[in-house]
């Protein structure tokens, strides 16, 4: 089945630094990828829809200048958390559809960000 | 944004029990439906797709009721390992699939 690889799985950084998270579709092309954030014991919150070759679509309340999304190829989308602060500490998960397959949404394993 | 509603629970059941969750959706044009399972601190993983005719996979049965706009998940003979959060996902269609998640239903199976 479709596989989505997400890296890094966890990262600890100092406040004010930027962190990049990568999401790759390993065996299919993903024209669209989704980025989510999940705080402890809360539901998945869609942050943005990443579109290959064009600008991402951000959900209301998500700062596009803080959460930079780049989807430069059909297999790679990146999320950069700029000038991270402790309140950005969360579980970030990407997902993508394999439209050539069963149209099932496949998730990356997630990236746990801790900002000190 | 169209909504997908789930009872967050938790549903606290003994081993061997049968438990059922429902998920309602507001967009009548929704195209496809899924149940995902999410364990603590892990990513969601597909449990099963939900077909119009209903489908069964071992102890799990999923059904779709388009008229009333809900899907259901039935778990028979609950195991301790079934403890997790069950997420309902509904795909709208606007040229490409747009997934909408319920907030999840927490299931705790105890000895």
C-alpha cells in the first residue's frame, strides 16, 4: 500500500529557531498533502493543504508566515515552523492520498516538536 | 467547513463486550467514508473503508446510512488491544478529495 515517510520523528529546539519537517510519498505521487497538528488529548486539526507547484491553502487561524509550506515536487512537501516558541510544541502529522490507488488517506508517522 | 460529529466518549467496556460508535456528517454530497484508529502518540491508521452495502472485517463491521447521514462501527468481542481512539473520516469531493475528520471516539477496554 501507499507509504508516507515523515522526518524527523521528534525534534527538540530552542525558542526562536526554525524547524523543518519533511513529508515524502515513497511509492506514489502526491499532488496534494495535508498538514495537521495535534495537541495532547485533542483531535487532529488541519493546518493547511499543500499543493504541488502552487501555494498552500491555510486553514483559518493558521499563520502562513509562521508555518511555511513548500511542495516543490510530487513526492515531497515540507513544513517549516519559523521562530518556534514553546506554544508551538505539538505533534505534527502529514498525510496524502494515493489517487492512483484506493483513494485512501495515508499518514506519516508524525513529528513531535518540543520547543524549549 | 462541513462537519463530522462523533461522541468523544470515552466508552469504557469490559473485554468481550460489543461496542458501537456512530459518526454523523453534514455534507450530503460526501463521497467516501473511512474509520481510522489512532493509538496514543501515534499517527492514525486506516481501520476500514465504509461501503454503501456495509462491510465486515473480522470483529469489525462498518455501515453507512446515507439517508440519515451517518456511519457506524461495531466491534464485537472487544480485546484489550482495541483500546484506542477511533476517527471517522468523510471525503468531500470538489475536484479532489478533501478529508474531514471527526474529533474521534475514545475506547477503553478493561479486563
